[in-house]
C-alpha cells in the first residue's frame, strides 16, 4: 500500500503526422521547467503519445495540461484521465 497519495494524470495525445518527436521534446521541456514528475512515450495505436504526470498539486497538473500541453502546436487532440486518489489504497 502507498502511504502518500500523489495526484497523477495520464494524458493521451494525437499529433499531426510525423510530429511526435518534436511534441515529446516540447512536453519534456515544459515539464522540466514546471518541475513535474513525468514519463512520456510515443506509442502505436489510436493515440500517438502517452504521458504520465505526477505532482503534489492536482490543480497545478490540471493547469499545465490545459494551458500548456493541450496548446502545443501540432497536437490535434488529447484525452486526460486523472487518477481517483481515494481508490489508490483499495
């Protein structure tokens, strides 16, 4: 069991054809500047990039996803899933 609950979000991104590498680099730059713990990978399938974000501040996560990640040029669409913190210890 985890002792502390850390707000976590998974973000699935669709990108313009051939732009995933540049988007991944831009995502990394944003998240390093914002001091957000993250994992990012290009994937095959319906989505092009999968992003896992963690921060002590859920509002900060939401703001970064809404105001920075979703506004990267060449990102066509996103799907964000916030982890239900109350269920992590079940």
